[in-house]
C-alpha cells in the first residue's frame, strides 16, 4: 500500500493520497487499499490494490485515467526504496458512488502491483 501511495502521490502532488479517509475530507482524494496479495516466487510480491478516486464529477474520470497511467508506468522505478516490477491485471474503472460521501463522485479500479522483494 505504501508503494502504491508513493507512486500516486508522485503523479498527483497536490492531491491527498492515503490509505484512509481523513477526518476533514479534501475536494480531491485518492484512497489506496490492499484487497489481496501473493508471493509467486522468492524475489517478487504481488499486491492487489483497490484505487478509489474521490473528486468532483467534472474531473474524477480524468483523474482515474491519470492514476491508471501512473501505475502502468511505474515499472522499473524505485519508490521509497521499493522497486516496482509493474502494474497488471487492471479491472475497471467503474463509477461507484460512496453512500457516505454525497458531495463527491467516486470512481474506482483495481490491479496488481508487483514489487521486488528486498
């Protein structure tokens, strides 16, 4: 999750990127959660991440596309000392309104972030 946050924070320097919803919700936010994972071999770990984009409806779709691109382009780069082997298996995005957040749109997608194991 920390590496996913680092990748997206680098791509969205003015947007809150976190693994939890802050008490004071910003106008634009990306929440990263791990929903599954695996260790396919001794040198890699695969993390199934759920990416939720909260933003006004006029920009949420573009933010989702930009977040997807940032993750796809992360392969071969180290973030916070962790080497990304790449992003794959993406599903979505889908428009999935959050019943607890009625003033912002929420779009989400998920995929596999493969990391080198130190």
